[in-house]
C-alpha cells in the first residue's frame, strides 16, 4: 500500500472515532433528557400553586424555612428561593426544596435602652447598621439612654446610629473618722446622713465604760470609706443581771 493510501486510511479512522464520540455524546444527552424534565420556575408562586406545579411535573416540593429570606419583589409567604435552577434538568420524583419570602427588608433602629455600647455594636452588626458617635453622661442607671435616629425609626442599611450612654457616678469617698469612745446612736445617725451603713455591731462587756460606747472600729480612722463599704463597730454592753462571769 502506498504512503498516500496509509494516510488516507488513518485520517478516515480518526474522523470515524471523532464522529462516533460526538454521536455518542449527543445520544446520551438525548437519552438523559428523555428521562428528565426541566425544573419549573416556582419563584413568586404561593406554596399552594408551587405544590400544584411541582406535582404536575412529577416532582416533590419540600419547604425549608431555614432558607426563608427577605425579597423586595416577592410577596410575603410566596416562594423566594429554590434549590433547583429553573430550566435545569431533573429526574421525575426529585425533591425540590424551596424557601419562603419574608417580605421586603425593613430596617428599624433597635431599642437599646439600658444596654452597653458593646451590646449595641453587636446588635448593629446583626441588623446591617453602623455605630455612629458615642457620647457619655452621668446617670443613675448605666447603659444606653437615647439614640439618633430614635428607636424604631425605619432606616436604610449601613445607617450610622449615634448613642448617648449613661455611666454610674461613683459615690463620694469619706475619711473614716475616729469614733472610739463615742455613742453608737450618734455615730450611726451621722453615718446615715452620708449614706454610710454600719453593717455589723458587736457587743462586749467593758467595766467602767457606759453602755453603747464604741470601743473598737473597722475601717480604722483615716481609711477611705464609701457607701456600701462594710463598717464594723464594737460597742460596750454590761452583762445581764443574774449572769455570773466565768
């Protein structure tokens, strides 16, 4: 056989293989399509209509509320998402999962009264808002006092919200006086006037000193003391009659 004949035979064989491959590919696609159907477009349909259309196509519809989402153009409760792209080929009996519309996304400034600035920042990130200016003022109750824009105002995404945050004013500090040899009634009255409280009073016998006289104290004289600090006083009291000293 001549060289030209060999080349012709080889080219014919290659061409045959290529044509056979192309034919097999399209035959397979036609075979698959013959047993499959295009997925219907369920977006915007009510669940009832979506179930009916899926059933007519031989498909099963499953609602997954974890896939619910806001959609400006889809009515509340209608199908807003489906796991099968419309027009993609699926086999009959396939389960099509859908999520419902939560309606248009409406952003409102949350009510953060009493919350810390850190909590407010977290809430803003969850709602697609930004932290604006932070201002502080002394307040009886710490936490957010007001916001700008005010709570429940409808705003756009990434809107900065400024906050006025209250902080507790520390109670005034006093210097613990020397109350030894003073009357317990007068000392407690003076402490009450300054919002100081004697939290513990202990009694001991001390011959020769009048009852109700302070003989020891804590904190010691000169120590700083604030409202809420523990103050302990030891006060004299004679033994009750009829009780003998051991």
